[in-house]
C-alpha cells in the first residue's frame, strides 16, 4: 500500500467511483474487499489508522458463539462456526486454535454444558477445531490451576480460535489493493454533497497535508461503527441518533496470572455477564 500514490490517483481519476466506503475497521474493510472483488471501482477512506477503533479492541477470539447457542440462536451459531472455519483456512498465519475450560460448581453444570458443546461440535462439522470433553476436578485443576477450588466439581474443555485483529485488518486492506481498490488512512470525511436529494459524493480532508478533495461516487457506504450517526447527520442534519453504544471491559494482566495456556470461560457471572480469561 502506498498512500501517496493512492492520493495521486484521487487527483488524476476523472470518472466517479462506483463505491466509497467510509471507515477502515473490520466492517468497512470487509465491505470494500467484497466490492473490489466484484470488479467495482472502490475507495475506502479512514479518519485515523486502519482498525483504530473497535476493531483493534476486541477480545481477539474467532468463535462460533457458545453463548448464542445457550440463547437458542441456532442459525447465528451455524453461520459463525462456518465463518470461523473459513477464516482459519484462509488466514492460518493469523488464526490459531485455543482451548477453553468451563469450571463446574453445580451437579448439573457439566452435563448441561457438555451436551450443549457436543451440539456445538456437531454444528461445526468438518470445520471443527477439536471435540469438547468433560473433565473431572483433578483434570480441571491441572489445566487451570488458579481457578477457585471451593465446591469445584470438574469442568468441560472445548475449542475455538484466537487471532490478531489488527494484522487481519492490514491483510484485508492489502487484499483490497490486490483487487485494484484503493485505501487511504488519515483522510476524514468533512461533508457529503447531494444533487436532487441524492448523494453524489463526499468531501475529504487530508489530516497530514490539510488538502481537501471532492470525490464523486455512485454509492457511499457508512461503515463507521459507533460514529455512524455523525456521518449520517452530514446527509440528514435533523435525523435522530440510531446507534446506542455498548461496551465490554478488557483488563490486561501479566501472563503469569493465568498460570497456563488454556483460556477460562465463565458462562454467567453473578451480575449476568460472560467472562473470558484469555492468554
């Protein structure tokens, strides 16, 4: 990727773009790659650096959604498991297997989660990462020695994936350019312009040089995540906010805290949260 050459292309290109994607996170990069792969003249622009926001602040898991299975959202689990398998196949240098242990403190926990995870394995089919297994107390303590031992009965081990989210974002950006698309960071949208109430393009400002650019496009896609309302108001200033942000909490500790290579998954804490302890 060469930012200067891409900006030169903006100046020299006379024909309108087919698609301009605003936002260089996971959603924007994926959208732009799909567009470029289909042969559309595609430009992706990002206000800061690629995956600067939510996309580099994930739990870095490639999972099929065990908690969604508990909620009965079968179709979502099947789709997520399929995507997990494809991602691992397409980017083995970025995705690795990771085993999770669910400690059990009630008589019903092991059979309940054990059965659910066997269904989880079955849904993954040939794209599965390994079979889930019921553990006794000694086996559980061997894998996660710092777990609370009081009333511990055993546990269940299952397999999902872990990946480098920022490197994945850069790989997607490079793939967009491989498909003749263009990606430019530090290029925020300052305005949207329309003709006969139809969006025809965007105004950009280079954060590094201060220069402005007017870009014509047949389609403009807002993929700015929690900042989507700000972009939408450039089109419809009086529109109501549609995004209600939510957040998870990540606490970074020294690796020795976990005392092992296995992740811990608590399906439900006392306040109703899902808790992961991930190496």
